[in-house]
């Protein structure tokens, strides 16, 4: 069964940067389109960035120009470089394949941006 383990979150001041990682178990990683999602308190989980098996990127307007998604197929890992962070980026960040069917969600990684 595919497992997802997100890491790299933390507390950062506004304007700072973080790099998130998502380790994916299983041998099918390289053919998956992968995505990062986030869920802010009281809000639904939302997709913010997607990367195809051929490394084509798409982004939500809210993060375009500040966040960069990438992948390393040899390491079965997808990354999210987040720059110019804002307090409204505070959320739990998750990765998963996209579109579905989704594999079981990981625990996510908490990102907290202080003003």
C-alpha cells in the first residue's frame, strides 16, 4: 500500500521560506501526478500545486510566483519550496496523487507563519 510522509514544516516569520518534502512509498511514484494540498483551520483542504509525471507544474493563483513544486523520481519524493510566506499560508500541508483516486492521506506537516 502506498504511504505518504510529509515533513519540513515549522514556524517561520512572514517573508520567510520553507521547503516541504513528501516521501512516497511504492514503485508507481514516477507515473503519478502528485500534488500539494493545504488545510487551514476551519477550511476545507485545497489543492495548491500539482506536478505531472513529466514535471509540468500548475499552481493555485494564491501561491503562483512564490511556491515551486518539484519531484525526484529516484528518491520517490515530491517537494514544495515556499518563499515569501504570509500569515494566511498557515495550514497543515499534505501531498497526494491528483487526480484521484487518492491514496490514504498522511499526517501532513504544520506550517505556521507569524506576522
